[in-house]
C-alpha cells in the first residue's frame, strides 16, 4: 500500500515530497511565473533607481545630476546602466543569470516547455533550456573572460532546469493546460527533485538580495560609468586641459562632465585615460 501511495503521489506531483518550499500550489506558482515573478519587479526598480544613484554618487548629487542627464540627452540615459553592467563582472554575470531565468519562467508558464519523452521532445527541451544560457555565457565570456562565461552558463542552465523539472512533474502548471499538463511517467532522480524544489528559493535570493547588492555596490564604487578622457577645454579666452566624463560625442569633440570645473564642458583633442575612478568608494569614505 505504501508503494502504491508513493507512486500515485509522484505521478500527480502533489505528494509531500513534491510540496513546494514556498507553500504555494501549482496554480499560484504558474501565475507568479506568468507575471515575471519578483524578478520582473526587482529588475524594473533597479533599472530606474540605480543609474540615478550611480550618477549622483559619482558627480556629487544635487544640480550636478540634473546637468549630467541633460547633457547626456534622453537617448543616452541607458548608457549609465549599460556602462555599469559591461564593466563589472559579478554584476554582469548575475544580471545575465537572473534575466535568463525570468524570461524562461514567463514562457514556461505559457506552455513553452515541451512534454513527452520522445527524441523530438527531448531535443526541443534541451534546445529550449540550453540556447539562452549559452548565448548569455558567450556575451559574458567576451566581456569578462571564459571563466565568468562558464559560470554564467552553468548557473543559468541550473535555474532553467529547475523550472523544467517542476513543470514536467506537475508542481507548476502552464497557463494553457488541457487535461494532463505534465509528464505522468516522468520520474526524475530524488536529488534532482530536491534541487528543483529549491530552485525558486535560490532564484529569489539571487534576484532580491544578491543582484540589488551588486547593483548598489557598483553604483557607489566611485568609478565613472563610461570613459574618462583628457581634453582641451576652452572657457572664454582661456584654454586648459581637463578631465571629462564622456557623456556624448559631438562632431570631433566630446560633451562631458568636467571633473575640475564641475560643469558640462565641450572638449577637443580628447584622449582616453587608464583609470575610471573619480572618488573613493562609499565604503571607504
């Protein structure tokens, strides 16, 4: 009798061993995935708040922040966020993993995870689970090196595989489910079931704790979000060399935040500097 009960519980995905750590049922989990879960909200909030915090700490806040954003022009505002992500390996890798998981969970909730055990279904599942982690891994490897790329691929794949297991075992149900919404005969190893059960906890911690910490650490590290260049700046009748945080290119010159005069300046004959540090990191002040 015990074996029969265990078999029934495993097949339905509703046994005690399959109960989700969050305490929510398949429908609640599916709804959370369909809306993007907490990752969608956190990513949007960070995209709005962190670039302003980065500029404010780097140039000193107050009117300087307004002047910098006006000097950048609206089309260049995303450059602050992009500059942070592509120059900070931990931040860029964590963001790639979170974004990969959020997008995959949203599509899985709409029925994108193929069911069945035939070769075609296996290949489709493998492609669906692997393609995006490989893509973000290649990007991260090109920016920060092969070890960062490999770590990103493995982490993104692990979180995606957890979503696949939960939908195949019935822990989560896709939005468009008619009859059986999972693979009744699918029996993953016990360790994989436990790992899949912990997947959302790990994803939530990565999204709600690790990623915001990395974003704000990058915002307060005292480095410019883009290149610092040395240019000839003319102020009235006086011409002198000055360091500018490059905001945009105008013809053969640069529009930038003048670190010496603390104002927007036009620079000519610019050359890049090696360091992007403007001030000490917040935690050293």
